[in-house]
């Protein structure tokens, strides 16, 4: 019976620790991390800025950003984002073909294992 109590305490402790850790994160203003350009014209550049707030206790730095293709170009300041301050990643999309598109932008923060995946999408009309 004592073993069950210790096991229960351990499970509760792990759950509480992971809950506390998940509260300390990056808060994206576009909470879905997806921006829909809607219906756009072929051959015109479109731009959207993803803004985030550093809610962690550490200073953040963007290590690199990778995109799916050359039609999507990220732009960001290579600076440190102090706790409680905001940062911005600007994404420019230039349509290269007609129809629906969905392009991923992978943001790698320094010392983070997994990237944050941003997405721009829309529909390019043929005129």
C-alpha cells in the first residue's frame, strides 16, 4: 500500500513539473501560427509578420529559419530577445504557380530541439 502512495506522488509530481514547464513558453500573437493570404494575384509579393513574446525566463535567439521553397523568404533581426520583450519574423511569399499553396517556415531557436512551424497559405488566381 505504501508503494502505491509513492507511485501516485511521483506521477503527480511529474505532471505538475511538466505543467509548470509548459507555462513558460513563447507566446505567438497569431496563436494558430498559420496566416491565410486568401485569394492573391500571380507575380505579386505578399508579406506577413509573425510576432511573438518571449515568456520564458531566458533570452531567446533565432538560430536559423528554413523554408519549403524559394517562393517563401523569411526576414528577421539576428538579435537576442530578452524575457518579456517581443520579436518579429517577416515572411514574404511570391507566387510561382497558380492554385492553392501552403508553405512551411521552420524557426529554430538557439538550443531548442524542435522548430516552431509557421505556415502561410492561400490561393493564387490565374488571370
